[in-house]
C-alpha cells in the first residue's frame, strides 16, 4: 500500500505512545500481524538540541523495524532543524511532527496540541521540517483545539506545505481522550479536501469500529494505540475481519497471559542482544516485562490481586518468581 512516498505492506499503523510503544513493544505487536508502520514515540526537539545523546536509548536498532517513523515535538524551528540534522545518522523512513499532544506540559510550552490554535506558527515549523529533512514529513493533528478547525484553512495549509502524510486523531485537544467526543465528520471533511493520504485515529477498539471509521471517513489507513495494551492480537483481529470477514475473539485468561508474557520476554531478549543499554539490560527487561505483564492480565477473572503484586515487585528475579507462582497456581 502506498501512503505518500511510503510503500507499506498494509494500512495498519501502531500509534506512538510514551512509555508504551518501546522497541520491544513494537516488535512484540508485529509478531502477531504484519503492521504497515510503527513509530518511535515523541522525542523533544529542545532536549535533542541540548543533549543529543539523551535520546540514543530510544533509537537503538530502529533500522531493523522499518518501515518506522520518528515522532518529534517542539515549537522552536532552530531546535527542529538541529534535531533533523542529528537524526540524519539514523536509518528510518519518516519524521512525524506531533501537533496533537494534549498534555499540560505541551500546552504550556506552546507545542503539541497548542499549535492547533496557532496555524501560523505551525506553518513555520512545517516549512522548516520540509526544507531540512531528507525524509518525508508526516503531521499528527487533532480535529481542533477547543472546537473543530476551519477545515478550508487547514486543508489549504496542508496542501501547500509539502507534508506527505496526515494523521488525524478525531478529537479536539481539550477533549483529550474523553468518551463520546469522537468527531468523524471533521475527519471526513478533511479527507475530502486534502490531497495527501490520511491515517485516522481515535476509539478504534475492535474490528467493527475499525470498519466504521474507514467506511465513514474514507481514510487511507488507521492507527491503533491504547487498545493494543493487553490485546496483542488486535491488529490480527481487524485484519481477519476486514480481509476475510472473519470474527476472531480474544478472551484473556491465565493460560493466554502466560503465553504472551513468555513471547514478550523472548522479544525483549532479542532486542537487547548485542547492545548494552545505558540504564542496564536487566533493568530494561524488568521494567518492560513488569508493565506488560500487568497489561496482559486485563480482564482475567480475579486479576486485581496479581496486578497489585506485580506492581510492587522491585527487581527481575522477584518478578519472574511471582509470575511463575501465579502461572503454576501456587497462590489463589
């Protein structure tokens, strides 16, 4: 599938999420379904400008994950240029500018979602990225800041910008992730007016919602984030439904949790092989395995106790001992 200048295997995209879609997590998700595009989560341009080595840990082995994008956030054109110059030494496919982040930190710094209400500043950043990047630029936006944007104005900016790909989260910035605030109409109208491919994002939680999003808005691809946490086969479920009209259920239980935890552990080991992580390979493995084990316990009957115990573990040895006891039914 061709999205702008990218040739992707399919229209499935894994959303960049801070402290979630790490390299092991991205690799893990791709073990169950081919995913057209993944992304390194949001990197701060100012941080890279001040200390490029601070983000080396986020970029280990990204060339093995292509197609992959690197998402940037910032509001200073000079810092953006410096960041793009630094990233030239890495082998990846696209630079994604985050113009949708609703965090208080982003809004206070006049970056991320704040730029949805300052299109002039946004235009300057886009022009900087397009001018200095040797890679295509994608733009991740929301449908507006407090209310939907003036579609004609935004579409004109995008069409004249040189951006290759648009990613639209179908909520306003101030809506954050609130239920009942999805705005597919604005996504649909943007799709009718922009001349580049659009990836749709927001509340795609199962195959039916994925199909509805695509059918209603006519987007070229869709992005899934939070719903992948605890359900590693979400992309496979959607693929089976869209391509084969086949419904595949996912019912989590202790046996499936054990299966996926073991796969995740081996995925972490594969990633760490041959590298020495600055905070320590064992600590990385502990952090990754712990939080994913917690997510993978989702919807298991009586899982509150194991989640509480998992959250209290302090090292890899105690974590693995607890999981072993749990899977072997040595307590409750």
